[in-house]
C-alpha cells in the first residue's frame, strides 16, 4: 500500500491521544483543576488532530459526514461514531475535573471504553481486509491497542505501566512482522487461484495489463526493498521500544520523559510507515509485483 502521510499521522496521533484519554478516564493521573486541563488539552490535540488529518486522504472531505450513516456494515462508520461519543463523554468528564474538582467515575470509565473502542474500530478497518493478508490478523488490533495504551501511559506519566506496555507492544510488533512476511504466501492466493486456471497447469501473465502506471499500481502495489525494510524495522524498534524503556528506567526527569515521548512517537511513525509500505495487496499479483 502507498503510505499516505495523512493516514500515518492519523493512526499514530489519534491512537496516542485516545490512549491518554483512556488513562485519564480511569483516574491516572489523579489530577484536577488546571493540571487536569493541561492533560486533556494534550489528549484532545492528539486525538482530534489525528482525526482531522485523516480527512486529507479523502477525495471529497466535505462528504466525510456520510461515513456516519453506514454503521451497520462499515468499520469506518463505527470508528467515527465511537470517536464522537468518546470525545463528548471525556469532555464532560474533564469538565468535572477542571471546573468542579469532581471525578465522575462512571462517566470516566464509559469514556475510557469508547476511547479504546475508537482505536479498535480503526484497527478493524485494516484487519478485516482479506485482500491484504499481512493485515488480516488478530495481531493487527492487538498492535493498535497496545501502541495506543503504551503512548497514553507515557503521556499520562505512568512510568511503570508505560514500560510494561511499551515492551508488550514491541513483542506484538515483532511477531506481526514475522507473521506478516509469510502471510501472502500462506494465504494460498496466486495468479492461478485468481484466474481459476490452476487446474490447467502453470499460470503466468502473457503481457502486462498496462504499459504505464495507474491508480492501482500507485496505491496498492507499493514495493519496499527487503534490505531497507529490515533497516527501518531496526530503527523503529530501537526508537519506540529500546530507548524509551531505558530512559524511563533512569531517575525521573521531565527532560528525560520528553525525550522518551519524542523517541516513542518517532519510532511509532516509522513502524506505521512500514505497516502501510509492506502491505501486499493481492492485486499486485495481477501486475506481477508480488
């Protein structure tokens, strides 16, 4: 898949933002007044900023509201609904903390649930796609949720939780990379199965379908070299797992925490770029790209 910057930014920052809102809804950190206001501003900037950036990838952003009407069949629609509900509930919960010094616990728990559901529905947009075997796995939502919670714990200042969740997200990411490398081959999808001619012998394309590039090749047949892929995986893993955990293990300092956050975000952005760049859509078989 072509790794569109707007979608990468959306999945990373909205995930981290909703992760932070999840922890705030559960009372971590236990802040009120202007301290709570600062945490909620960060959470909303990440969550809403990510959601807004996702509209830049749409051909007609002005029609984005129509996505809310297909909730019975579309994970995109469910994502939009969960996001709106989560943001409204967490705004009410935050108002209690900021203006009244009150923690309305039940409201916070429900808001946390919908915050996590927003991340889950986002992940299912990709995990449901059988045409991309690398994504069509339970590990895809596990990866999205673990990254979201790890980033949320980091921004919420929950050092112990952050270290554990970052380590867990790192393990899930490595397993997803290993499983994904053989996913297309393991799916059994070939040019022979696609054409239904496999019973007649070996099937190969006689001529390329097009003499030049087209939309399908641009969007669905993106190819990243194996050598470059491994380098980026190493860089992203060091930035999003190794360095943040080492920094968090040091005596606490706001500057150290800031570097850990920046490192985690940079590593997650690199990982998410690979998530899209390494996606092998089966349409690539038709063009001889797989």
